[in-house]
C-alpha cells in the first residue's frame, strides 16, 4: 500500500512540474510575440488608436451574407 501511495504522489509531482514548465515556457514566447504599437517617438494620437480599432472590424466595402454570420 505504501508503494502505491508513493507512486501516485510521485506521478502527481511530475504532472505538476510538467504543467508548470509548459505554462512558463509558453508565457515567455507570448511576451516576445506581442507587437509594440507605440511609435518610437512616443507620440500616440487619437487617429492612430482609431486606425488600430478599425483594422479589427470589417470595412464598409466588405459584404457578408447572413448565412456566413451564423
């Protein structure tokens, strides 16, 4: 019985270690992949912010049919 408890505890510790390593490894890559939207001179205008927001949405010239939305 003691061997089973030891084995289960060891497997649990290994699973936690692998999960923690995976999370730390992925967070470091996510931080590197993020783009810097602030210009080098540090000036960020309302127009720059508006342009970034507009890029996320569909332009007025694009057509979407109702069936595609669903």
